[in-house]
C-alpha cells in the first residue's frame, strides 16, 4: 500500500514538517524554506565565515621567529661557555654574565619549542590560547635578548658576537608582535 492516498498524505505532511526551519537562537519554527534570516529574532541561518590569510601569516611569522630565537639561544649558550673559559680578561662579574647568557640560551630553546608548536597551531587554526602563550614567550625572549645583550656588550666590549644576538632578538620580537596582531584580528577563525 505504498501508493495509497493516506500513506502519501502522511509522507507529504512529514516532509513539510521536516522542511520547516527551527531557529537556533529563539527556537521558533520558520515555514519559509528560502529564509535567510529568522523573521522573529533576525538571526542569520547561514553563517558566513570568511577565512582570511592572517592566521597563515601569523603561523609563518611565529615559526620564523622561533627559528631566529633558537639560533640566538644557541649563540647565547656558546657565549656563556666562552665567558666561563676566558673569564680573566674581563673586569665584570663573570658568574652573573655567564648565568644570564645561560638563562637566555635555555629560555631561547624553550621558546623555540613553544613557538614552533604555536606556529603550526596557527596554520591549522586551532588552540589559539596555547599558541598565543607560545607567541608571548617568543616576544619576551626577543625583548630579553635585545635589551640584555646591549648591556652585556657594553660591559664586555665584545660588540660583534653580542650584536648578532641583539639583532636576532629585535627581529624575533618584531615578527612575533606582528604575528600577535594578526592572531588578534583573526581570532574568530580559530576553532
């Protein structure tokens, strides 16, 4: 009895009920199938998510910044060993300078790990909070490299090797800040 009138009538009524939209905002049923907005609360039925290239740019900048920071961190670790070995040529507190260099070197390597993870997450548009923490750690490392190494270069008269780390810190800070701005502008695109 698939073609009997009562069966067809029930089937048509069921399809009409199923075709009605139910607003996710106010919960009322909308009978117009072609409605784009709810006539009761004006909620849009079709969410338009426009993906911008800003999260991708933030991911690339964060990854690049983390690579620069790890190079600066390795240079800092090598410099700390250099200051420990040749400590008699300097009139400054070598233990403090070497400790600072060792701290910033380890911080640079940790920042690299968090920054690289954040950069990949930005590219995937996921984990915005965790990725932003990694990006913030890169900014702190870059500022620490750029400010601290001016002071150490002035004390030790070793401007060449310290200027490389200083420049790396400035570049990494600038790239990280631009990446943070890109993430802030496009935060609605993250899952």
